[in-house]
C-alpha cells in the first residue's frame, strides 16, 4: 500500500505496479499534493513549455493506472505497524499489507486569510524555487523570520527588483549567518513588528495590507507576489508513536528509504525538509518502490 498521491506516491505506484507488486494507493483528501495548488510548472524535466500542476499530477496518475496500480480516493484514518501484515484503515474499511510506502507529504503553514487562499497560485506562493522566475523585475513580499524565509528572500533577489521581509517581531529567528547575508543585500528590506492583514488584488496579487502589532496602524504595500515562508508541517500524525520521527518528519536510513519499522518506507516531503521539490519527491518515490520490492524478495515473496 502507498499512502499519498503526490509525485512521490504516484512514482512509487508506477514502479511498484511495473514490478507486479499489486500496489494499492490511498490518494488522500488532498489528492495530488501541493502541485494541485500550482499553476505553471516550468522546472519539471520533459515539459519545455511548462505544464499546469494539476495536469502534471493527472498524467502521473494515468501512467500509474496504466500498469494496474489501484487508486482509491480515500484517506487512511488509522494504521497499526505493530502487527504483520500491517493494518491500514479508512473509516470502516481495513486492509492488510506486507509493505507500506508513506508519501503523505507536508503541508505549508499558511496565514489563514481568505484573500491568501483565493490568490494562492495567482501571486501567493509557498515556494520561491518553484515560482520566483515568474516575478522577474517586480517587487515581492516574503512573510516569516526564520532561515526558510531568508533563504526564500535571497533566492528571489535573482529576479525581483526589491524583496521586503515582513516579520511579526523586531528580531529574526534565523541563524546569524543568514541574517547577516540578508541584511547586507541591497535589494532586501525589512518591515518589523508587522503581520499581513490582507493580500490585495482580485485575480492577481497587487500588494498587501500590513498591520503593526504594536500600534495597530495599517499600511498598504505594493507587490506582485507574496511568499509565505512560516514553515511546513509533515503529515505524519498517523504514525506518531509507531515510527521514529524528528520534528514530525519520518526518519529514514539513508541512502535508502527504510524507516525504523522493517517493511515500512517513506518518500517525498514527509521525509525531505531540505529540497521539497516535485522532482526530488518523484526520485524518492522510485527509491521507495525499489526498496519495497527488494524487501519482499528478501522475504521470499
């Protein structure tokens, strides 16, 4: 069984199906993963003219289905990794599986604004590496104060004329070396003690309304894009107490995808806190399927 249907889960399904492992994929509620919230994907190999995120995921799903991977639009609600075969439940349905690949991904933490959700993929982004190219020659906002936020800001200076970091406190949480690098950059500025109250724009981002948390004074700042960089939450609540986790991320025995439970493998953003790209997730999905196949072979299966 494979839990998750982003690039990691669907690539694992493709490889497992071609190896005649009879994979069953529980796609989950957010089927397709974070790419379903992305418009043009220009950095996935094989698509020189770009491809829509949802279209890319649809193609991956069709390819896995072509080799008889079974995909169900259901979400796992409980797992039991203490028995063999492992128990997986979705509501009242129960399956017993000899190997499990966890590809449940991670969820980008958001600000919780209606305007943010409405403009997600239309100027609001959670990935500078994915979307920075679209904002060449424009002014941008980055929300956050940790290493991730400053990494995003520094990356975006390759394209933007100005990057403004908005942080709710008067000091950053980022490491000293990242702070020094960002503060020394001529195209990066800071707005302190402030939060985004609303993302401005009807169909595309035009700016943001900021509120100073000390004075409650609001100001409108023009920007073509708002990059939210306040962290990611790996989707691993199901596995707490059953697998070794680190800050919620599944620990694997690199260079394999094997977890702390024999026969359980993990791939994609549920493991990867560094790169978080569709192509790296797909690569790990391939690894997980091959690891699962070799495990079953070692078991005489």
